[in-house]
């Protein structure tokens, strides 16, 4: 009985022939392709089925495999649970950037209500940008583990 992703990895290492999954040593993606939510292996295939992240019903819909090179976009069950850490980091970075902008350009001060305006604007900004952040987090997370990406054996690598 396999219980988690780690056990599954160990199972794969021990019991599967190396030819059952094809490891891919070379990657052609750039940091720009991460920002564009393209495949972290080939840099060309789209990670999401729908282009517009604000089409909320389909924000996180992803194809199982890259339609250009064929890598599996979900290397382990529950792979994308870790994107919460990336999303948190991005939100903190954005909050820091916005407090610096507010301080430099709008005269953020403790003597008036400007701090409350900043808190409200920052919260609104974080909510509005959430669909983009969710996609970007998945893209960064997948890029972070790009050396683990495989083309399943029943699928020929296309590129
Ligand atoms: Zn690809």
C-alpha cells in the first residue's frame, strides 16, 4: 500500500525499469518562460489550458502533459500543495514593494490615515492579483523541480 509521494518515489526507484520513465537531462526554458507560465522543460508548451487567468472557473486547469515535449506536469500526487509557500513568498514580496512605493510616492505616515489607506489598497491589490499569483506560483514551483520531470513511458518524447 502506497501512502504518499515519497513512498511512490521509492517504489518507482526500486521496482520500475529505468526505461519505464524517460528522464530528461536538458532544459530549454528561461526565466521569461516561467513568468509566461510555459513548460519548464521545453519553454514552449502552455502550462494552463485557458489563457486568461481571470476566467475563474478555469484558472488552475492544466493539461496532464506538455503538448510540445510531453513531460508530465504532475510528477507526484499532490505535487502542487507546495505552491502555497511560493504564493506566500510572492505576496510578502509584493507587500514590501507596495509599502516602499506608498512611502516614496504617496507620503506614507503614522501621523494621518495614510497607513490605513495603504493597508486597504494592499489588501485589494493582493485579492485582485490572486489568479495571476496562483498561476505564477505553480509555474515557479514546477520550474523549481524541473529536474524531476519525466516523459511517461507510454508517451514518446516529442522534442
Ligand atoms: Zn514542454
